[in-house]
């Protein structure tokens, strides 16, 4: 009812179009430097915030004022510019002051003229330096900034034995440069957008314009433009939740994150779109399938045979992390008659003081608690915490009869499978699914376990990542795509890009020009 009332009011009282003179005149740069200073005091808290700096200087008889953020300004560049302007003659700045400073006097590669105070303030808050002129309603913005940044070290979650050791950092420009260094294609686009009324977070959409599907690009940009938030302090994760339409409570990730430039470059060449968010070292890849989360860069750094072996070992570990505990509980505790011949040794001789299901659940929660504690524990104390967990908790719990050895063994094997999962988000989703499988198998037996596994597969098949099937190439089945998942193919034998991205240029091996 409220929606229809609002629509009726909009029809009766339509919004009047803004006149060109109103807001535009109010947003213009004041003529005098005194008015400029007052305007900055109202807009950004000049003379209140200690890091907001404003300094008036005279060059060649022309009064000017520098406006910058102390922590962002690149001192060496600005000092060089000021030193050059200090020797300016009065005759050089008689006519067209702003043009003369911009084209002849300010020695910097990135200088732009603005007439809007809001735009100037926005650029300065992003790290640039503004140069105002007395008796002029134009200002120069000098893009001389230096963000606090760490070195491009190898990501902790995506380490490889052989390969590149650089990784993304919290500075967007550095991250984009690392990718452009690998893709020297003039068609590589890096479109900038901003999200957040208060944070104005920079977002970069990267793709190759003659490979990526235009509908996918437009859809992503439309979703980002529709985001209405005051800010993105948590960067890419909040952006994902704002632009990804997730149905239900599925824990499975619909985008893939990576902190490796070579991984992002490989996906861009396949026709995917990469989204960089300033202040975050993680880059989003769209669209994404389930099988994107189970691949690792290490497989492509080895020979095809070794890469295929490593991939299958990882697949086995992921399957064990999901189904080992519920299957063991099903054939040992719930349905002992289902135990295959030759596996009579399975099952504990003593059940312990607690039921087997309670032991599994307590051990699962304890393992998660240890993982969270390791994140918050300083490195010098991490070894001591591991000893406490292994000896004082695990060993004593078994000796006192609270747990049986097989529970600890199979839980450890399943946990190793989780740790071997390349995607951290997928490993957490699989952990939740495993708990559900285990509880359903304990309560409803084999029929319930079969039903819940079927529902799990159906839910995954129904999910879509930007109109792309989440379980491709398994469902819908694609023979070439499935072969590339099962076997690590040679780079020369993989001649076509994946059909998932519906790329414009589908060939990986450009045809030679006969001329």
C-alpha cells in the first residue's frame, strides 16, 4: 500500500528539474582566497582537522593557495613545483593565469583544471593537491600523492613452490599496475567508479574490451551504480553483498577472490571481469563457478602430468572433507550392517564417555575455536597455543575417555582436506555442509543422508553467478570444460576460451597474418 501511495504522490507532485544556475552557482569556486578559505572551513573542517593544510603563497605577483592533506601529499614533487614557481617573473602571469600555470609553469605529468569546489575537494581527499588563484574561479589539481603502502609480498593464502612472489596490496593503483604489467594489451580497460556517499571508495572494473561479454560488463556497472551506501569500510566484501543477488541462506561463494596478479590476469584473458576495490588486496572475479574455487596456481606451474596429479589429490581431499565423517558415522554407528567386507576394523572398541555424535560436534567446534584463536594469537605465542591444543586438550581428552582415537583421526583427515581447499570461502562453506550431513545422518540414517546430499547438489545447481550456472561444466554438462577440470591440459592444446564467459574473441591462439 505504501508503495502505491508513493507512486501516486510522484505523479501528482513530480520533481522539478534542477535549474542550471542554482546548484551550479553554489558549487563554483569562490573568487577570492579569503572566500575559498571560508568555504573549506565549512566543507572539510579547515583549521580544525590537523592534517587538512592550506597555505597561501605569491608567485610572480599572483596570489595562490595550496590545499592538501598532509598524509597524502608527495613532499618531493610539491617542493620541486614550488621551487620552480618561486623564480617566476611578473610578466609571465599577466593574462589567462590558470592556463599559463597549467600549461607552462607547473611541471608535473598529471595536472587538470576544475571549476567545481566539490570536485576539487573530492580529488584532494583522494590524495591530490589543489592550487587556487586569487580573482579566479578555476583551480588546478596536481595528482602528486603518496599513500602509505606495504611491499608487494606473496599472499599468505595462495603460496606456490615455483612462480611469481608478488601480490596485491591495499593501494588500487599498485594492484592495477601489477595486472597491466602482465597484460600489455591496448584493449585492457580499467574503468573507475566510486561507491559510498561518505567514503567515495574507488572501484576499478578491469576487462579486455574485445574479449569480455558487453552484457556482463554493463550488468556489473549497473549493479555498482545502484549501490546506495554511506561507505565501504570493509571494501570488497561489502561490495559483493551489495551487487550479488543471493537466494536463501546458501554459504557457498558466488565470486572468487584472489590476491595474485597472475591469477587475475589469467581470468581476464579468459573473458572474466575483475573488480578492484581501493584499500583491499583481494580482487573479485566474475562470473565464478564451483570449480573455480578448487583450482590453484601451483597446478599450472608444474608439468601437465604433475599438475593433474596435484589436482586429483586436492579433489580427493575436498571430497573427504565433506563426506568422510558422515559416511563413517553412518556405517559404523547408525547402520553397522552396511559395513563392507574387509572393513571390519572400522569403529571404536570403546565408545567413550560421550556419544560419538557429541564427540564429533565438540571436536568440530573446538577446531574452529582453535582456528580463530590462531588468527588473534601473536606469532611468538602460536607454537605454545598449538602445544596446548595438541597435548593438554587432545591427548588428555582421549586418555580420560571423553574422546576415542578414531574420532580424532577422521576429524584430522577431514580438516586436512579443508586446509587443502584453495578457496578459504569454499572451505568454510564445506565445513557447514559437513556438519549438516553429519547431523542428518545421525538423526535420519541412510535415507536422510541421501536426501540431504541430493538437496545440497540441487541447491548448488540452481545457484547462478551473474547469469552463469554455478556448477558449470558439470551441470549443464560441457565435455571440453569438464575435461579441462579433470585434467590439467597443456597450454597449447587449450585453443578456445571457456564457453562460460561467452567471450567475443573465443580463440586463445590468434591466427597468423598471411601478409
